[in-house]
C-alpha cells in the first residue's frame, strides 16, 4: 500500500473523496482503493509521467509579471475529483436556469429595461457599470442570447452544498484544460477507467461548433466560424488554438479580418476574401472595434460593431454581455430568476454584502477580519482580500478603498471551501478547490459533464486561480456505482 495516504485528514472541511471518518465516499470508493493499493513510489512516478505528458502535449498558460510574460506548463494533479451523476443532474438544471435568466436580463437591459423600471435591480448599479455598453442598445441577438459561453464558478462549503460563487460571461476560459486533464489522466492512470462509467468531456469542441453555427445569419450547411484571438502573448492563447483546431475553424487576429462596404465581415486568405458568419470572440470587447470602443486598439476590426448591429455577423459572446458579469449584479441573480422565469433558484448563491448600501458597508467595515472582499469587475483572483488571512495593515488599506469607491466592492463570508486529496512533494494532503462548469447557450443549452476543477496548491490557500499559483484536476461525473 502507498504510505502517502496514511493519516490523511481534511477536517474541519468537507472532502470530495474522503468522509470525516476517513472512508472513501461511495462514488469514489473504487478509485481511492486502487490508488491506495499502488506500490510505494508508484504514485510519484505517475505524477512525473503526467508532468512529462503535459510538456510533450504543449499544455501551457501565460503568467503576466513585471519582468515580462512567462509561459508555464499547466499545473496538474493526477488524483481526480469524483461527483455522482445523480447530484450533477440537479447542478446541471440549476446552471441552465441561471444561464437563461442572465441572458433575459442582458437582453432586457439593452432593450426595454423592464427590470430597472420595476425596481428589482437599481438602475444606477447597471447603467453606471463599466461593463454597460451603450453601443449595444437596441440590439437583440439571435435567440435573445448574449452570453453564449458561460463559466460559473461553484464551491462546496462545510455543509456539503454547492454554491455559485460568480458567473463569468465576458470571455470565460479554462475549458481546454478540462479536456486535456482527462487525456492526461487516461495516459497515466488508465486502470482507473476500467470499472467506472464516466461521462465524456472530449466532445466539447463539437458542441461548441454546433452552438456557434446555429447563430449564423446565413442559412448554410457549414457556416464560416472563426476564433478571434489577441495573439500569441495572451494568457489563454493555448486554449484559443486548441478550440479552433478542435472545431475545424480558423484562428484569426484582428488584422486577418476586415469589414466590407456591404457591412459584412471578411477573412483575408490567399484565395481572396471569404465572408465570415460567426466570430467566437476571445478578445475583450473594449479592443474589438476601434470605431466603437477604444480608438487606440490595434487588436480589433474597424467596423465590427457596425456589422454585428446590422445582423451581418454573429459574435459570441456578444458585446455588452459583461453587464451581467459584475459581482454587484451577481447579488441580484435569484431575483432575476423569479422575475424572468417565475421560478425559485435551483442553485444557492453565496450571501453578498454590497458596499454601495450604507448598512452593508458599515457591517463590512466592522468585520473585515471575517470577510472576503472583492472588486466588482476584476478577474483571475486579483484585487481580492481574504480577511482572516491578511494582516491589519492590509485590512486598513481595503477599508480606505471601500470608502473611496463603495460601488466597486462587495464582501462575502469566508467559506470553508471543500478539499480533495492532492499529490504534493510531501505525499498526499488536502487542498481547497472549486469547479468551473461551462454552459453553452444557443437555440438550446448544453452543460459540460463536470468542468474544470481548480486547486489551490499552496497549503491553506483559498485562491485557486492559475495566475495565483493554482493547479487543476480531472473532474469525473460517474453514473451508478463503481
């Protein structure tokens, strides 16, 4: 038996694979027992094999530092996270419900603004947001969908329930690593798959293409779909290339496209211009069209907004979708679900204090040592303060930031994020994690079976983002008993 498992304890946290009494959970029993029976040193050897496979496959991400951009191999843990399919069925339904309501909200905001007129969401919170784009007013994309790809971050608290921590609706990333994690696990631990019925994830590129093709303004058997990337120096460039190849789509930069006199978008090719039907946008909207947004952008396509507004090209995610990707707006999602769908939210949200409210702000300022404070529109784990884990000087700094710009900050209780067994240099130890499933929304909705499990590789850390030193695991949705 591998000695690494001896004495493994995750209390007081909920562990995804091991119960508080030290026994494997039902869905994980077969995998844990097989891993425990491996000869001494075998797990470390397979961990090294996984690292070698990652280098061979070129799975990487870019970290931005003051000294320049650093290309790093994808940090990966070989012990999978396992979720029973019966639990996932409820999660999937909740994610689809949430995606529908958020898209109704975005479409309403850029058109009738009923939810603001009825006082469900304060107008100033939405219309004064940096993510509200007046250039999008009056547009209603096909199927009324703006956020075609959503990555909602889920966390499990000590009570064992999954909560939605935030919704990523602008340019959500990470799905390629979900697919590659499965491939690497199959390579280094093939015997784990022999007695499990695990829902597949490798069909994501084809599901993505089908959704994008359904948005085409022209009725064609195979519409021209392109992936618009900022270029090779972008942190997620690996993913851009991975998805373009998986879909059989062209990977293009802004200079590869132009808008013609007919307001259609064309791709430059050696055989002449080719009309583009759908653009999968992996570039921030502020840089996508210098005519409509930032005039100094050299990454975008002049006239692209004109083509989109005229219905000559589809863009996913649609410009302006980020109006719902705001941690202040997040607090109102349960109300959106009731307002637009007439339903009760199937997934729980984390209690959220809005610093723009006087009562909430007073509570936050008096309890900074107990709360997590987040800026409204940052991503990647930047700008966050985890109150119990920082010193008094940092808390005083955040108090000043909140008082200076209360609209820009929210606070939430410090959750006891669940853990899972993770291979570290000293053996196997519990590490905190979250889960990012991806929801595709076109004519129909589709949810990845599982998603990208991100792991805080630093002991005790709650920050799972790869840009902050986090890693990831393969995520299994298993049917029946192993």
